[in-house]
C-alpha cells in the first residue's frame, strides 16, 4: 500500500470517528454553541477529500500526484481542523485559518486540472 492510500486510510478513519463523535459525544455542546452545521461542513469536506486521496492513491497516473496530495492533506488539516476546533471552542479567530485550507483544496484541484491524468 502506498503512502497516499495509507494517509487516506488514516484520514478516512478520523473522518468517521469525528463525524460520529460530533453526532453523539458532542451533540449538546454543538447545539448549545449553535455550531453543529460547522462540524457537519468540516466532516463533509473531510470525507470528500479522503475520497479524492483514495482515487489519487489507487493508481491514477499524473505527474503531479505528490503536489495534489500535499494540497489536499494541508486542506484537510487547515480547513477541516480549524472548523472542528471552531465548532467546539467557539474561538472566532480560527475562522481566519479556514480560508487557507480552502485555498489548499482549490490549489490541489487546479493542479489536477492542469496536470490531468495520463492514460
């Protein structure tokens, strides 16, 4: 198993665990804070990019796989991570980190578009 698939497996595990934890263990906190939708957004983008990593690591041929991988992993950490923390803590300053993760996601998709898969 290559490093991209291993990373996808770790992030996939975390996405399921964090999604379940938010729905069950943190339900009251998220409802009190009014941040359940923030947690759900983080979980959604987390899962979407895990699927992208699985696709990328499952033999897609592109000369830029490493760059795409770095962008998407950075996006999961910054975008999703800041939203998870914001939802639990209510620290609004974390919202300043979120767009950096969003830009990382966008950059990864742009690199994929420009490099394109090889057949």
